[in-house]
């Protein structure tokens, strides 16, 4: 194991008992909304910790990412999460700090300028590394990148009133209307749709947090354009997610994905906390008590020592898969 891999392993173990020890990539991003949004505002989770980016930038101020120590490149997901942090600090200082505003718009402009044409009329942001386990070879697209990019672009529109951002965001919905087998992001698990973070050609992967980040983005676009297209994609995703939640609950912790189903693969502590906070946000957005029920249950697991020990034991047993 490389030094950084071992370091990451111990960090993920320690954070089960001291969440403040989480490094930049695994900080806890808590739900920060308290009522259903009826317009674009602060993001659903607090990403302000992502402003303190620990790696290097391009000359134009775009964060560069190294995947497992390999050559640096621009990862659209990293760009979006850095942008969320900038927007959060800008939003807190409204009418706004010009430095945070300009840096945020710079990230949004990168998303506009580096969106690729997808099929006949869509837009997408490719991920440029391979994941052999899932059969993914560079470049591939992800609902996580699509959803977060839409959320960044809708907020750039809020600040500037420039509809270019909305035009790109609307085109970014196209992969959510296309199956994985046809190159899109929609997969099926037990008859229910899933927006795929990792659109594997092998089987449904079903990583929960990516699915929910996609729903956040689709919801944001609906707040801006009030289109039946956005509303239908959001409604269909929520309807399906409600039916799928039980597959992610293993009675003491959350299941990271559905790739190995019916085998369980425990989430890391920070991932478990992430999806717990996401579910809380979905309850506030939708008012559906099912989400509130799962939030309370998963939050209980987070604070229960025996649950932490069982989950950590599972992670140690499967330490060769410490990605989640």
C-alpha cells in the first residue's frame, strides 16, 4: 500500500470516533436548510470547508486533482465542491464579498467553457480516469458531476442574471433521460430507476450520495425554470429513491452501494454522515416523513458506539476497498 493510501486508511478509521479529524476530502458537510427552498439560495449542505483547497491550482484559479498520486488534472466534481464553498462564504457575507464572488463565477465559467456536447443536444462534464472495477474507462460521465454542475450554474445565474448558465444547465439534464446502456445515467434496480454516479456497463452500482446530489441539481433547475421536464425527473427520482432506501439500511449502518447486492459494504463514517445529512435535506425539500424516519435512524447509528464498532470492523475486514 502506498503511504498516502495507508494515511487515508488510518484517517478513515480515526474519524469514526473523532469526526473533527477528517481530512479535506472527508469533512462532514451538514444540512444547512431549515425550510423548503422556493428560490435559489444557499446550498443544501455546508461546503464552506472546501474553500481551503489543499492541492494546486491552474494559473486561472481552477483546482487541480491528483487521482491516487497520478498526474494532476481538472476534475469537475472537485471544481463544483470548491465552488459550493466559495458560494457559501459569499452568501454569508451578502451583499457579497467580491473576492468570493469572482472566484465562484470563475468556477462556473469553467463549467460552461468545458462542458462537452453530449449526443444531439445535451451537455456533460467527463471524468478522466479509469475505474476497472466498474468497467469505466476515461472519459465517462457521472450523475454526481452533472447534478453538482447544475447546482453551481443555477447559483451563477442567481448572482449574474446571465441565462447562459441556465442554457447549459438545461442541456445537462439529457443524460438523466437516457439509460446507461445507451450512454446515459439511468439504471434500474429491482424495477426502480437510479441516477448513476458510476454508470457501469456490468450492473447497477447505485451509490446513494451521487443519486441525491443529482436530485439536488435537478430540483435547483426546477426552481429557476419551473419546467415540467425538471419536475418530472425530480419526482421520478424521489419516487424511486423512497422504494430503494431500505436496501441502503443494514440495521446498524448504511450500505455504500448496491453493486455487490445482496452482499453489504458498509459506508465509511464520513460517507454515512453525508448521506444522513442528504436525507435530512430531502425531508425538508419534500416533506415526506419517510425521509425523516431514515434520517433519525441513520443519525442514531452515527451516535451509537456499537454501530460504529461494527461498521469499522466491516471496513477493516474489507480494507482493500476503502474508497467509500
